[in-house]
C-alpha cells in the first residue's frame, strides 16, 4: 500500500505542472478588447484606459445588443508596436454641432471612426471618435 501511495504521489508531482495554465498566457495581454456602453462619457473613459494600455481603436457599431439595450460597441486591438493613444468621443444629433466640435479638437487628434446610435432619449445621435498617439516626452 505504501509503495502505491508513493507512486501516486510521485506521478502527481510530475504531472501537476502540466495541469496548470501556462504562465505565458497570463503574461500576454489580450489581442482584442470589446467595449460596450450606452453612455458616451463612460465610453470615452474606457477608450482612454485601453489606449493607455497600448490598445488602438479598430472599429465601432451603434445599435441594440442582447444584454445592454441601445449601446455603442467599440473594438480595440493591441498595437503591435506598443504605442499608446488617447481619445475624444463626440456625440450629437446635429451635424453642424458635430462639425464645429471636430474642428475645435486639438490639432494632434485625427478622425478614427464614427457610428450612429439610438440615444437613451429615443433620438438618433452620431458618435465620432478622435484619436491621438501619446508621445513620450
């Protein structure tokens, strides 16, 4: 009986590292992030948090989601060169207001993407995302 317990314990010790997830997986960040919210202020905050971690805007869609209702959904991809970004999200139902706000943005910001979505109040709004690379000083 003792020999069997020793053999089982030895096998367990030898196999245990293969049963645990590899450390490499935990160290590598996800290649993509999916952000979804119905509030533009929250989306801008989440865009900037992801951008500071090395993610770059990849695409957006506004509309109905299964659990969140009317939301703006943004896909972020990990920048292969490790660059970091900051974002401005503009949302309005008036095209003249959108043009004015885009032209008033700081010059380092460039157009990244846009979508149209239903706002909480039942109207349709255009959402524009502006992006600027964070330069190390």
